[in-house]
C-alpha cells in the first residue's frame, strides 16, 4: 500500500495499480477500498487506479476526534500528491467528501459521483432514533447488528437481501468497520446542503444514480445536476446503491465512457 500524510498528521493509504491518467476511487460508509474490486480491472486498462482506504480502515490511521473536514483534507492530500490533473470517482459518503474537495482543488480533470450521502429534503431523513440505535450496537460490540440496522432502516433494503449479503466475503469487511458508521451518519445529519456553492465546480461531472433507488438517493442527484454547470446524469437501470458490485460491467462501462470522452 502507498500512503500520504494528511494535514492533521494522519496516514492515508491507497492501493495503486494500472497505467494511465490517475483515477482516484473513494469508497462510502461501512466499506474500504475493496468495495471497488469488481470494477478495478476494467479501470486499470485505461487509468492508474488509486483506491483509497479512508481513515479508520485498513492501514490508514485514525483519530479519537472525528470531523468531516478531516476527511476532506485526507482526500485533498491524496489528490495533491500527484502534482497534476486527476479523475475522481466516489460513492455515497465518499462522494459527499469528494464534492467538498472538488471546491478546493485546481487539480480535478473529471468528477464522477454515485449517489452522494446528502440530505436535500428533511422529509427524506432516515428513521428517527436510528443513529442512537446503531451507536448503541457499536458500543455493545454488536457490529453485525449495526450493519443490518443501517441497511434495513436507513437504506430500506429488504431483510432477504441482507441475508444474501451476509453470505458474501464483503459482509465481514463491513462489520469490521461498523465503528465508523455512527460518526459518518452524524456528519450526514449535520451537513447543510447549499446548492449554489456547487456552481463553482467547473470540471465535467457525471452523476450516477440507481434506476431503482429511492427518493433519498435520487433527490440529491437532481439537485446537484441543477447546480453543477457541466454535469450529466446517468441512471443505472435496475440498480440501487451498490451497482459497482451488482452490475460491475454496466457501472464500469458508464464511468470509462465518461472519463475517456474528450467532450
């Protein structure tokens, strides 16, 4: 693993592979860089892939005090370490971090965001008391219960789908980082979405959204498409919030098409 040092001294690691222009991948909540494993081979054919482990994962460092701002600085440290233009692909909470980083760097070539974890309508806020419930599970060492509650109550995924997820190797990876979930959920709740701020993002931007995703996910896509001057929306037919795993070819084809398009 390669690494950079963030502004507060925290080490942020990433896996580097492939050849070509840099493509930085930023994962979402209850995940690590391995969430991209199904699509990395397709990206490696065109890009130098930089799959980041955000703080609190793998060999990346962590701190007792957490802030969304620190995560933005972590990503900026990765971006600026390349000393030139980079492409950025991010998912969910990682996409929220990437939006803020995009406002503060001049090194962004193209930006691709898959359903940022931003609440644009308070009526879409996840179940009241869910954060307390998940935090209690984490404090009691019940990481698996925390992950299940997040998917069922916040992501509104059916119980039978959760049982299928539990049979996959990625499940234990999610349970291992369950301790990071409450702090990120709290950051989402505290974040104030101001659309006009994102008019300053001038890089071509791809907004990916699952064709079967719920209102919580689709509303932010519509709002960002209206705000970001050079944005476009691609709906991934039949998909929800994890198309990089459930439809890797569809997902990677759309991303590669956007990134190599000279327009």
